[in-house]
C-alpha cells in the first residue's frame, strides 16, 4: 500500500490509512521517501529505543538533580518541591 504523507485527505484523517497499514505489517518501506515507516506502537517504540537510531540516553539512570540556587526556598522533605516561606500559599 502506497501512501502520500502530504495528501490532504491523509492529513485530515490519517487513522484509516494507518489502520490498513498496521493490518498488513508493522513497518513499511516507502520508496518515495526512501525510508521505512513504522506504523504500530510496538514498532515505533522499538525504533525510538534502538541504539542504532542514534539514541543518546540510557534507561533506568536518573538524571542528576538540578543545582539549587542558594536563594531558593528550602525543599519540602516530602516531595522535594520548594515550600512557601510562611508555609501557606497566598491567595
């Protein structure tokens, strides 16, 4: 099945086209664009998580906590968010 990603009909309602593509296969070669098009959630997830796609982050490794300004209010011991200086948010 060939589809034109710039077709106004496809752009106005892409769901039937992508549903038909998913019924045939999770990934399709698009000769006009010269690349493979992933149309299922599982295929898209695999592409986005693949190191060969240029992924630059690692899973299960939390980012370093941002540095706090010495002028920031103290963080809440419960969630780490800054608390108001008087303990009650102003209305």
